C-alpha cells in the first residue's frame, strides 16, 4: 500500500516536472523564433478611435507591441514624441499599427471637415468672441470645457446674484470657423500669430441634454470655454458667486 502511494506521488511529481520543462522549452522556442524575425516595438491601437482625436487623448488607446520586422509598416510609429498637437485624420480600429500618415495638423482636418461625430451625439453651433474661446486658439478635434454664467442667477436660491459654473468637461469640438485678420491671407503665419478679429463659430458634438443646456446658457446667459487636454483635472464643480471667489 505504501509503495503504491509513493509510486503515485512520484508519477505526479514527474508529470508536473515534465509539464514545466515542456512549457519552458516552448517559451524559449518562441523567444528564439521572435529573435530570428528581428522584432520591432511599435504603437498598436487597442480600441476604436474617432477621427479628429487629439494625440493626448489618443495615447490612452495605444499600446507598445513587439512585432516581426517583416510585419511592421514602413511609417509605423514607435512613440508620439514628434506628434504633439496633431489629430487623427480618420477613424482607427483596434489591432492596426499607428502610422505617421494617420496623424495630421488640425488645420488640415478643419479643411477636410473629417472630424467624426461619436455615435449617439449631435452637433451644435454657437457664436463667441475670441476672448471667450481661448483667444481663438482652438481647432477641430480639441476638447473644451464649458462655463455658463448668469446675471442674476438661474434659480430662486441665487436671485439677484451673479453666478458661474463649470458645467461640462472634455466636449469634442468638431469645427471652428474664424474670420481672417484684415490685410492677411488666411492660413498665413501672420494670420496664425495675430489676434483673431470678430467672432468664432464653434461646433461641438454633445448629447441632447447637454445641447439644450448649452443653448439656454448661450441664449439667456454667457458662455466661456477652456481648452482641456486629456490629462486635465476634473473637480466636482460648484456654483460660484462673489462669496466663493473671495474665499
């Protein structure tokens, strides 16, 4: 009885050791095979990305993968160091390598009107003076924060009191129409550097509830926008009055 038990335990141990040896050999073989293919690290899309997505936001949907050199596209990117300020020209799908041609200057995207509206959202336009829209330094694909101010406040609680609230974070901007600076050609270096003249017509992608609130704020109050990068802090915002400003 005892000898059978010992033999059984020995068989189990040998089976485990054998499995480990096979696994180790397979892993080593995979590494040798990959080494023979000269693997290269490139950026690969992990989830669907909409056209017009800013590079800062795009980074969250990318991962570095080691692929055989023969399978890597000639213009595949290894990092985003030289792509700051760019946006995706078209929508990207999971599994594809990120190639340089997919990233373009926002002005090129503006000309092509290629910013894709995410499913379930709709576009809404409103007119603002440059100082209320980051001095006009906005482009399709940017994400913006929306402040709404009322004078007096919008409810009995704030009757007779001027109020402001940061109501929405990271709203997708799909189009920007600017009036060219007098005496310059649109798109020129001087035009880009000069202070914008006149108003800007801004188009955003929002759901139905947000669209109604933005329309109300623009119609009966005032809007003020921020340019909001993907890593911007999102605090729990409260209604601001003079009292809170001086605290």
